[in-house]
């Protein structure tokens, strides 16, 4: 080929690429530092599984598009070596001869190497063919199917054209050499002992390339040669154009995706980063208050839209999609690189960076998130959306004091009375006034478990019944436990997720210091938010405890036969289970609640379409329990509609049920408006209980009962000990306004 042309193409393209990437890298270096080099072996395994192995691409809800994406990904990985070979061929005529003519004498000395090369060529042909299928699939999907999660753009078609062009030009280049080899074979001298391989039939090591050669044969060797040379240089030009286009658009993830997977967090998604308040880390005001990993996340977003398939804010019309947030922040960074790196604003003078809220994002966008975690569960490259939004809230609360008005009383209640309702601390144990519960620290210890009742379990009408039901079960099983009685205080979950980090840390440190002084080793919780905070976030303050959720403990007691359930349910009763986000998605507890429900005789359990890892939020997480929904439809209404449809379909299979595989409009199960569908929706979270009860009342679905799993178990309990009897108690209303 031509070393001059090849060299000019390479030098020009790399120069432009380096200039562009220096700006992109400079922004990351200007952002806040963060250590992401811990647990290297774990990160390496995750990179193999989810980066190189593309495991999340074939998650059930997106299996087909994920599979076709893997075809294209595999072609890129395999053809990377072929591209290097082609650049070498561009500089060296010897390399060109050896790598395109497998009958060349150079191969005679290394038969094993020749065989390995043939295997590589076979793999190259197969993945290139699959990549063309992938391109065809995605063109059809974007043009005809138009899934809701996909943004229509010219960029997508350009990239698909680039990919198809790379595969086709590779086949053209190889096919032209097979035509040339065939022409040469026709002039083999009489008596020759070796006949070069020809494309008169398909060769096993390059089936598609040799097929291309057969198709080019009628054109003759001269035209085929011209096409081959054109294919060669077009291939190189596409590669170099592609390389320079990547940092300009959503396909930047081809460069940043694998590093982003490697630098993912190594702990539960329910754990938020803990700022150092003594160093005045009060949240993210400007983009420079975000970490370099936050920046890498933005670079890695490819707008695939998987984050919005089950996103409660997107489904119900709120001003938040994480895809859009990523794009807004990313493009603001790209448009203002010099401002971020050197402090020079758009007018060329030094000036402070503007605040994120007001320049790149709107306040209502930041406050809409329920922190359910679906976006992070679905993202193939592990973009961390929730911590970034919470950090923005921290600045709004702790520095600017700008936040939804209704949460002011929540903060005050936590500060003054140790609970978000602000009900008197002296009423904390009234729910158990007749139960004679042991208090941790009194005579009678030591105890195996601290039963952390929680604010809802102590003050909320419905959750008090759950607390009493749990006591009944624990006593029946002979579990050694005690409560903190009036000394119990809020764990601080809502304060943290609403941005009041100072209040959260005050509560957390106070609790940990108190519990450690008492010798607490294990904690039972009946609220997933308490469970998540104490289990995942308290260790940073020295609170190392064995934390168990009530559904896990009940399941253990059933498996150990320490409690027995009798048949008390009507055999016609249908029940479905709603997964709490902070129990399921953030902490992976999916099986224990279901095993408990299946242990109740006479109960038919049916799954909702959106369940387990795809479960749909009730709308109360991320502090949204205490905020009103003013935009779009209510999230809890969407969920109770699905509950009703699920129960109705279980009663009458002829009831139309939306196809879960239809991606044109996600969340259609939540659009069910018809009445009907009676039964029980089981919950394992006081927030979920409140939201679903409110939703059934709002929508007139009184035929649906909302029951905590604990209540169902207590009702089905077969008493074997006198201690299992717990009488009802008077309750004081604690329902938020």
C-alpha cells in the first residue's frame, strides 16, 4: 500500500484526537479527587464480568438488544487486532504479502502459527458477520420499533454506518486478494507441485471474505484490485474518523466504559459517600465539587435509556430522567472546559463557576429522585446517579437553605424529638405499654438482639401493629431481644437523603456511641431504610453490628422450626408482594420475604410484572415520603394500579395484561384504571405501607388490603408458648400531612 498516505492519515487523526482528549482529561483532573484504587482484585473480576464479559447487557428486560450489542462489541474487540495489521500493511509491503497470502513461503516455517492465524481469520469473519446483523437490527429498531427508552438522533445512524462500513470494507479488502490469487492460479506452470489456494470455493477460515471474493470475481482482477485498495483506505479512514468522533458524542463510552466499570463502587448501592464536614465538604455547588468519577460517569453515558425503563420519576412524568441529567451535565462540561480547568468564563475573563442548579440542572430535577436505585441496577457501565444528586441536595440544604418547604418540619422533628413527625420522645414506647418489653441495659440481660423499632414502628398507626406482631413472633420463637424504649432515636436515613448531612451524622454518631457503650452486637429492624443505614452506613462511624431485617429473621425462625404456621388464609385469597427498594434492589434481599409468604398455608402468591430487581418504587424513598408530588401522576397510584391488575389477572386470566417485552411504552401495567382485583398486597416497609394504603384510598381500590408480612405471619402463627400472645394496643395517629 502507501506508507505516505497511511502515515498522513494516522498523524493527522491522532493529532486531532490528542487535542480533543486533552480537554476531556483536563476537566476530570480539575474535578474533586477520589480514591478508586482499593480492592483491585475485586475490581478486576468485575471488569471481566461486566466490562469484557458484558454481563449486564443481557439482563432479562433487554436480552435481545443486549445480545445484538454484544455481537457488535465482539467485532470491535476481535477486529482491533485486524485494524493494527492493516495499518502495518499500509507501511510494509512485506507484511501485506504475508498477511494476505497464506501460501506465502514465510508461513512454511511455522505451521502452528499459520493454523492459529487461520483460526483468528475465522473468528474475525464470524464476528464481523454478526456485527452486520447487529447493525441491521438496531437500524430496524430505531427506524420502525422506536423503543421509548431510545433517543432518535442522526448520530446513532452515523455510528451504525461507520460500523457497517468497517465490516464491509474488511470483506472487500480480503475478497480482492482472493480474486488476485485466483487470477495468479490460472497461470500456474505445467508440472508445478503446489497450486495456490483460490476462491473457486469457500475456504473455512474466511467464509464471508471468500464469499465476497466470489461475488467480485466477475468484475475481473483489475476492478477487484481497485475496490480492494479503496476498501483498505476507506477502512482506515473510518477507523480514524470514528476515533475522533467518539469524544464528541454519546459513543464516548467505547473509550471510557471499561475504565468506568473498573472504577465502580465496591459496596452496596444503598451506601452513600460520607463527606468530611470538618473540612467543610457541604455538597456539590459547582461541577468542580463533583468527583472525577462523577465526570467519568457522564462521559460513559451512551443514552441507551435502560435507566428509565422502570424509573418511577420518568414513568410518572416527573422532570427527571437520569439519561437527560447525564447529557445535560456532560454537555455543560464540554461547552465550558476552559472555565472548569482554568477559571476563564465564556467572556474570556476569570470568574467563578456557576452553581449546577440554575446553569445545568433545575432544582425540581434534583429533588424528584426517589433513590430507588433502578438506574444504577440497569446501567451496563455502572454509572452512579443517586450519590451525585444527593450531593447537590446537600449543598442546597446546608449552604443555601433552599429545599421543599414541607421538609422543614421533618428536620425540626428529628432535631427536637428524634423522629420526623416531631411527636414527643416520651411517647416513643407507648405502642408497647402493655407488653412489658425488656429495655436494653436493665436487669435481665444480656440480650442477643436490639430490636430497633424505628420511628414508624413507634409512632405510625399501622406500623405499631406490625411492631406488636413482630414482638409476638419473637416471643413465640424464644428470641432474646430488648428495645431502647424512650431512648431510641431516628437513625437519620431521611435526613441524609434529603441533604441534611449534618443532622444525619449527628444522629448516627449519637446512636453508635450509645449502642457501643451498651454492648450491642446485633440489630433487628422492621424498616428497610433503617436496615440499610445501620448495616451499610453506620460502620463508617464505628457501628459494626450484625443487622437483620425482620423478613430475614422470620425466615430463619421458620427454617429452624422455632415457629409454626397453621392454615388460616382463605384458599381463594390472592396475594402479591411489593419489593421495597432498600431491601431488594439496594441490599439484594428478594428470596426471604417470598419464602416466608410461601410458608403460609392456603395463600396463593402471584408476582407482579415489575418485581424483584425490576420492582417499581412506591415513591417514598430518597426523602420523598415527606414531600408532595406536584408534577405528573403519583408514583404510588401507578404501583397500586399494577397491584390491582395483577390480582385481577390472577382471578381472571382473560383480563388483558400488557406484554412486558413491549418497550414502546414502559410501565403500562401501572396504567390500569378499571376497578376489580381483590386480595392482598404484602409489604415489608412502613413507607411502602403508607404509600400503598394512601394510593388504594385515592383510587377507590378498597378491595385491596395492604399487609406487612409480619402481620400475615402473626395471624397464621400457631401458638406453642404463652409468651406468643400480644393484645392490641391503642394507637396515636402519626400519618404525615
